[in-house]
């Protein structure tokens, strides 16, 4: 009974939801973290800003297939 009610609520909320608009907004948010200037020299993927316990660095967006990393200050 509870699941049916949740399904009804979700259907009502998503009736006018514009998935295309949301997808474009997500792309624009993600673009702030992607460097168009830097391409992965190994696979030509995009270098994305990442964090680790050692600090920020550029890493290939095709990880784990490509494990290229670059110091953010380089």
C-alpha cells in the first residue's frame, strides 16, 4: 500500500519535469570542473579535477581504463 502511494506521488511530481533541461543544467555544472584546455595525452580523454588525501590533481575522465594523472600546478 505504501509503495503504491509513493508511486502516485512520484508520478505527480514528474508529470511536468523537463529531463532535457535538467540534463543541460547538469552538463553546465560539470563543465566548471572539466578543463577544456587539457586533454589526456594517453587516450585524448578529458582531464577532470579530482581530490585525494594528497590534494587536488587532474585525472583522466576515462578512469579506470586510463589511469593518467597530472599535478594541478603543472
